């Protein structure tokens, strides 16, 4: 019975390992929450779709209003979203609720554009004006509200219009707005057009360092003179900006192999020098506000494992999971199989030697008993032992032990017969009385 349990346990462990490797294989389909169709996040989403397709992973893009919406759907396990773009300032590590950062990708300044005819020097000068702050759920809306709050600006003293990107820029040019807030890279079409518009100016944050000290997710940035267009001297002077970092975030249960693909894709897309980024500065796993994925951090620091360097993605992913599961299992099963022959020998011999013990007791009783001899009991015990031994199925390799046991049974039977003859031959002496 014990041997059967060991064998069954080994088979069960092997089946479990195979099933576990199968079930934990990376998904071939993931959902990415991006942003507005006229924003950079949508453009970057298309790049991720293209790069992951090389490894056979289909990325489905879900258009959203932006970073805040993306974080909300990532927190919702029923949303079906696996990864999404978000930004600093929307969350704290303590309330991440199952969401982790794979990497930060690039800086996004907070741009405040206004007409040159109505100059601005400080954010608080937007009081009693009409400002486009982004649609609800966008990163621009969240960031601008944080900055406005530091300057005493609220919906009570600022008319905050829910417009983003090109619609907001058109409204500003038409005189329907006093200012617009964008939170995106300079390659955003609305930002790029606004920077080149001679009728518009961008607010330079003279107190940028103060914002960084007050809000830990803020970075201070500088737009150098002439960086947009050297020939046209755009901008005419250095502009101090504040910004934060865009992050690629995911649910914490995303398969490590997909995480590795995303880190590699982020390095390909965001690793170059930009207007605000140094070459190689991004992707980064330095914490912004969300907890950092351990898998992403290790992959960024140490790169691909040898399997992924020389094998196609799916073969490497299966091999990696198999190694993780099967190595500990092999550490248990290999010694077990090494000792299995000894266990089999012990199991078979224990079934034989068990009856040796009873036979030895019977033999000792037959040899030592005096007086009335319980021959019937001896014969019954011997018959019981002999019947039990006959039922033992013995492998050919243990035939000698079984044969020897049967020989011993015959010897004990002869001893019982001999004791019976000797007792009948001894007759009591008859004393005749004359």
C-alpha cells in the first residue's frame, strides 16, 4: 500500500507540473488602455501593437480619455484591461490596489498656452478666466487641478472647460478661451502647433522648483531656446516648465514573459534622446508613485535570459516556466526514483519476513512445549501461515526468499509430526500390585 501511495503521488506531482506549466503560459492576447485619438498615447499604443506582434502577441487597444481613466480600469479586475498608460500624481503606492508600474517612459510637461496680447506671468493670474483643462479622466485634467489648487484656483474662481488637444487649441485661437492646458510631449499635434503659432505664448514657470518641492511627482524641465526651430528662434528664450512622467502600468498578475516583452518594447520606443530626455534615461524603473514590478526591474537591469536570446519567444516562455516548475520537482523525484528499487525490495521482503516472525514463534513453541501438546492448534496456525504465504505474489527476483520460507514451513510441520510421534511412543509405566 505504501509503495502504491508513493507511485501515485509521483504521478500526481508530474501531472500537476505539466498542467501548471500549461495554465501559466503567457497569454497571446492583451488589452492596452491608451488615450485620446489625437494624443501621443494613441500613437505610442500603435508602436507597442506593432512590436509585440513580432513575438506573436496581439495587443488590443482601448481608446480612453487618458491617464486617469486608464488607472481606473486597471484597478477594476472586471474591465478586461491588462496594461495602460498612466502618469505621476494619480496614485499612491498605498492605494495601488493590484496595479504596478512596468517602467516610466518619458516626461510630459504641463503646458499653459495663452494669447500674446493677454500676457501671463504666474498661474494664479488665471483667476476669473476661462481655461481648457482637459476632458474628465485625462492626465491634463488631473495635473492641472493639482497645480491650480496650490495657487488657490478652484471651479469657483476659474471656468474650467472640458476640452483637450486640437479642439482646445481651436477655441483658444478663436478667442473663446483665455488659456489652454496640455499635458503631453511636444510631439503632440496640438502642442507642436501651439509652439509654432506666433500669436500664442507658453507660460514659463519662474517658480518651477517650488512646485517640485510641494508635489513629489513633479519634475522641473527646461525647453531650451531654439530647440523647436533654430532658424525661426523658437522659442525665443529658455522656458522653465514643470512636468511628470508617463508610466506603463499593468495589473500585478501579468505574466512575467509579457512584462519582459513590454520592457524591451519600451526601450526600443522611448530609449532615444528627446527634448527633455537624455539618451538611455528611459525606460526607467525608479519609482514615481506606483509600486514597481519586480519582474520589470530585474529584466531592465539584467536583460534577457539565455533562453530568450537564442529561442523564439513562445518556446523560451514555455521552457522558462518548465524549468521553474520542474527543477524543484526533479529535486524531489530523482532521489525518490534512485531509492525506489530499495523501497521495492523492502516492500516485498517485509511481506515475506512478516511470516518468518510468526513461524519462528511457532517453531520455538513446538520445540520447548512439555506436557500436553496442542497439536491441533499448531496445525491450525501452520495452515494459516502457509495459506497466507501462498497468496503472496512474489516477483521473480525474490523467488528464493519465498521458496526458503515455504521450506521452513515444511520443516516446522515435520517437527510437529515428530513431536506427535515421540509423545505417543512414551507410555506411562504400569505398576502391578501383587
